[in-house]
């Protein structure tokens, strides 16, 4: 994604939930990680860059994809992207089920 957009990612747990995360690099490599067991009613939202640093201990590039999978439990996973020129936001929400979201080609 170009610097024209800001990306944010978040989730809200509906039950005790554990997530698997991965970054799919443009060159085909993957970086994987897992969250601790998070309690129900837990929520967070942050920039994709902060998310990669906090949950995966790495950086994420503008052409990399981010995958999130609720391995255990139920959660609502969402992401936003905002046009830096117009400040127009877009919100994408997954269904409240075990769901994988891959941020690629946004927008």
C-alpha cells in the first residue's frame, strides 16, 4: 500500500481467544507469531506498523500482507485505511467467527 494511505488493524474478542498472525512478504517469505490467550471482551486497534512490531516483533512494508486467524475462540477482526490526501476513511469488518483477514491490495 502506498504512503497515500494509513492502515489500522484491530479486533474485539467475544470469548477467550488466541490468534495466529503472519506477514506475507512481497518476496514470498513469511513471519509468523501467536498471541497469548486474550480474555473475552478484549479490544485493541492500532496502526498496522505498530501491530507488526508489538505482536510479531518486526516491521511491515507497504507491499506486505498481514494475516490474522482466531485459532481458539471467537473475535471480530477489522481494519481501516484512510486516504492521507482527503482523510476519507474506509472500514472493513469480518464476521464474528473464526476468520482470516489478509491485508493486500488495499485499496
